[in-house]
């Protein structure tokens, strides 16, 4: 029987046609992805069958939100991530993960199965978001929800003319390409009857050809010349870099090469943490005004005389600008050149750094603050106030890198004081500093551990979490157990949500002292230990990382008292109290954040 396609375009063209599902699998693999995270469902069944083969795995998560977070982690680790769920009941829980991806600039493709085009009519479908007595059938609830947070959302369409194969595969490719180029999420609904339908064949270009034509913006040479002249007049220049550098490995490499060639110190904002080796002698860690390390803050605010600001946030945002406290010295520094990318893949920043590497500049002799590990009393209480120093002491003895994944709350803000060393995987700190969505640390750790294992790296995965954040997501541990993935969890336990706490109501109490977390971890095939002193923590933490097998959890009883808070937490809680009208807190705040001169 001659098909309409063959009748219209001939037998050779007919034989070249492929199914949408086959082409989707080809496209996903073309972008270097081997795992799609998701949760099954009836409208996604055809997609799962089409994608889960030929070197591509559709891997389960404990729920749709965690699947979305795993896809976000995949985007962080390997440039793009994919999440697969079923229609509405599956896709709508991913909206929070999509908001994270939008805010953090992560290219994540959210794919949802959908009713077949022949099913969309006046009848309600059991997955639809509408009551049974509704006057109309509304099929676009998920599309509208994803579009409402500012991302491209589209439902693929089948044939629209006899003898003309549909362009659903091309549209899928265009949406994936958009996510990859512009580092933002997209949402795609795929009617289930299209998965096996024939679509136009594609010839996919190499990824390095997707960035488009040459830059249309002029003036880069003038910008480069201005930077060179200011550097020549400076005695203590500084490179301050942001998230656009952090997201671009080539840009990070060029910045590192430039700073080392001319011996210029560099420091990141909080959004950029995780992208560089913070034990590098030229790296000052991260800077965020009053919340910065005292030595780092002192050097920047009293020594630096020129700042080259590379790829920091376009719009000032409170997390990366000292929470709008007025203490962010760099934000108001006069002798500063601010260069922020406005094109795909930061092409103009790469061009500028390539030019700076070839510039005729002096070798600077900047005297940077010396960093020494403090002496710790092994018998003293272990809590947030010594978390960073204790981990630093253990790290100094390690022959491998560590990827730290802090959970939202006290653990998150305390972790900014960490100075992670280089890792083989290329990232050493992984969280969501702007969006700060609770529940990401274990999905992130799962993807990190999977990636380390697949690439046979020596890095270790460490989660730092409070009890509230841990309880929010601990069901994802089942996948660590199934896959035999190693992870070390530092469980800072105080049984309350303490960050920003301003009362003693039931809403702040996230756990009870009757809960036995070590017994729970053993049920997941793991092991753990309660550590109350610095010595106990350092010994067991070091052992966990050295052995690097299975789930290990270190339970740390914490006291929500001022003397056991780290500097970042103490300052942030003080600032929150001052903003809420506490007169004494406002007085203390003003005393503590006076500028360093």
C-alpha cells in the first residue's frame, strides 16, 4: 500500500522517515545525555518505551519534584538535563523545579506525556485540572502553569496536511536547542499518539555549531582597550566573577589562565561558588560584603584599587549583594569595569578574556592574606561554629576532591565559608544560592555520585543538611540504596527550623528527639554515628570519605545558641531581627558591619 508520504515525495523519502520517539532519543543523546529522570504514568508510557533503550536510560525518582531536581543537577554537571513525567498530575509538581532552573539559569527540558490528539475533545480526562461539573474542558493547565513562570511551553503537533509529515521532531529539537543555548528550562508536552508517528528526518549539527553567527555587537575592542589601560594604572587589581563565569567551563578556564599569567587575585560572588579551586593561592574565595571571611573582606575593601567584574548578576539580587545591607563594597566601588554577557554562551566575555591573555600587562605583585588552619580542641563541642574549620582540616589531608551539597537553612549559609579544593568532576560546591529551594541536596548528590561513578573519578559526594531539609527529601535515599551509590551526609540536628526563626510556634518544630535517624539510615542499607565532639566528627568524617561506600550519616546534635552559630548564620539572623524592627538587634548590626578600612 502506497502511503500519502510516498505518493507525494517518493519511496526514498518514505524510507527516510523516522518515528518521533526515535528522533527524540537521538536528540537527547546528541546533547550528551545518557539519563532522563522521571516518574512513570499512563500518558508517558509510550515515551518511556521509546526513550529507554539504545544507551539512554529513563531512571526513576521517588517523586516528580525530585525527578526535576535530579534533572537540574544533571544540567549543572553536564550542561543540560531532562525530566519525564505524565500529563498534569506528573508535570505540575515539577513547576517548582522549573522555577529553580529558570532562576538559576539551568538548561532543563521538562517533557510530559499528554493525551493523544484524537483524545482532545469535549470530554474531561481523569488527569485534567478541573471539576467534573465544569462547563468546559481545559487541556492546557500545565502549559499555562509553566508559561506563567516565564519559560517556553509547547505541545507538539502531528500531521496537518495529507502527504506532509509533521515537524514534531524539529520542534522538539528547536526547544532543546533553545534550552541549551540560553541556559533556561523549557516544557514540552508530547501527545502519546505521536510517539510512534513518522516525522521529518533531521540532520543534527555539532553542538559547537549551535551558537549561531559571529557576534553582531560592536565595540569589544574598545572595551578591551579600556580594561588594559585601567590594569596598567592599577597596583592591586582584582577579578570579581559571577554566575556567568561559573556556568561556562571555557570562560572559567580563561579567567584562571589570565589571573595566573599576570598574578591577579580573583574572588567570586555567592552565585559563582563551586566553579573554582578555592585553595588556589590567588583565590580569595567568595565575597559578599559583611558576610565574607574577615581576611578576604579586609583585602578587598582596603587594598584593591581596580576591579574587573566578569559576568555577575545583571540585576542586583539580595543573596549575592549582602542582602541589600549596604555593606557590599564592590557594588559601589568607583574604579570598576563591569562586563556582563548579553549573548548565548557568553561569547563576548570569552572574546574579551582571550584578548586580555594576549595583552601587554605587567606581572602584579599582590600580597594576599595568609590562610592558616586554626587549632581545634578535639574534645570541644562540634557544632556549626567549627563546621568549616573541621572540614578544612580533614580536606588538607585528602588526596581527592569533594563535592559539597548543602541544604537550605543553616547548613546552606554556613557552607559559604568552605574553601573546597579542585575536583575531577569540575564542580566542588553545588546548591541553588538564589532560588534556595528546599529539597535539592539529595537529588543533587544522587546525580553527582552517578556521574563520579560513571566517569571513574576519585571525588567524594558530601551532603550538609539540617534535620528539616533532610526529612523533606529522605525518600530519595532508596535510589542510593538500589544503585549502591556512596554519599556522606552531615546531619546537623536541632529538631527545629532555626534560620530566620522569630518565635516558638509549632511551625518551627520539624522533628522530635524521639526520632532515631541512625536506625532509619540502616534501613536504607547505610551506617552512621552520632558525633558530639570535634575529634569524633573529624575521625568518622575522614573514615567515611576514605572508605566511600554506601550511605554514611553523621548525626551532630546542635544547640541553637549564639556561641554555636557560625559567622554567616549569626549575622544573617541578626540582620533579619533588625529588619523586623528589633531595636537592640539593629544596634548590634550597625556595630558589627562597619566598613573595613
